[in-house]
C-alpha cells in the first residue's frame, strides 16, 4: 500500500506542477499531511512495548546493525539531494537535452515502483530461506554497484537506471534492517539506542550538503559508494561473527541508553542545522 500511494503521489505531483507551478505540489502535500494528522490523533494508541522481553544479541550485534544503518542511510539521504542535480545537468546538456522539460513526478514515481519491487523481492528471498543478514548484505552490494555508475558515465539512461536500481536496494534494505533492529534491540529501548547512531549519520549528511556547491556530484557519488561498500564489508563480517548470545535489558545496554539520551538533543541540533543547508542547496 505504501508503494502504491508513493507512486500515485509522484504522478499527482507531476500533474499539479505542470498545471499550477513547481510550488503547487507542496501545497497539496500539506493538505494530505493535515488529513493524516487528524487520522493519527483520533485512531492511534501509544505502544509501550513488552517490558518483560529479552534482547537477542550482544554489544557487537548492536554496534554492527547501528553502524550499517548509519553508513547506508547517510548515503541514501545524500542521494536524495544528488540525483536531481545529476538528472538536470544531463537533461539540460545541449547534446542530451530532454524535450518538454524533466518529468520530476514521473521519475519519483518510478523510484517508488523500484522500492516496491525491492520489498516484494525481500519477501520472496526470506520465504526461500534467506536470512535477513544475507538480504541486507545483498542490498549493500547492489547499492554500491549502482552508486558507482554516475562516477563512470554521464549517460542519461545509464544514470536513470542506476538510480532505480539503488531505490530497489532501499526496498530490500528497510524491511531487513527493521527486522535486525527488532531482533537485537529491546523495543522499549530501541529509539534511545538508535539515537547514538543517528549522530554520525546526520553529521555525514550535513558535511556532504554543506559542501555540495564545492564538490562535484561525481566525487560525492564516489564517497557514497565508499560508505555503502563499507556497509557491505561490515555486513559480511556480521554474518561470520554474529553473536547469538541472549542478554537481559540491563546487561550490556547501559552505554547505548546513556549516550542515546544525550544523542536525542544532539540530533535535534543537527536537524535544525539542515534548515540553512536547504537554503544553500536551493540558491
């Protein structure tokens, strides 16, 4: 359902932008967001988790999952800012110029199709006996290959295909990493612990975006390839050294809980810092 809604959103955004201008889709999204807020406020109940559950895994497992998430998602968020720049540069080039403008909404919709296909393949692989650790390693491997394409060529079709392949890997990644977080981190501590790993994630994205005017997209894609490749190597090691131990909540999680609380405040500051960055990118 999420994939279908995202695809439809891209098509609607493309139609609205062509009819009322590039800012119009943001106005439509505000209406949808307001409606979603009413539904959530009226129908959702707080989930307090299972206070008596036991966490699977040791500090090594938490460090591995958190680091893989930080490296991959920092590349993914950087990709969100990079792909329009690359598409626009290629599409406005006199040699490869696209007639009738760039269909941004349709492109976004195709990305959502790719994510949905990735999610479907995830279910097929897990039903075939693949572990979530193997699936996430596959996602990192394919993702690293797709991100290197813009470094090697400036062809419109090659880059557009590579971007869709990367979105496909996101469809593999999200259910895999979500399951791994649930497997190794207790639900009532999960948000606090994962805040520790959002610090390097946000820091990488902020540094990349601050320098987006000074660093070529080719170099940024190369750096993203390195980060995703590091995630692949870590996932490969994770499969070999996976710790199957079971620990209670209070055993080895104190470090993550304490620093996770501090990280919540630091993450708030990093989110505020993206406001001037967004202005820099838009100028």
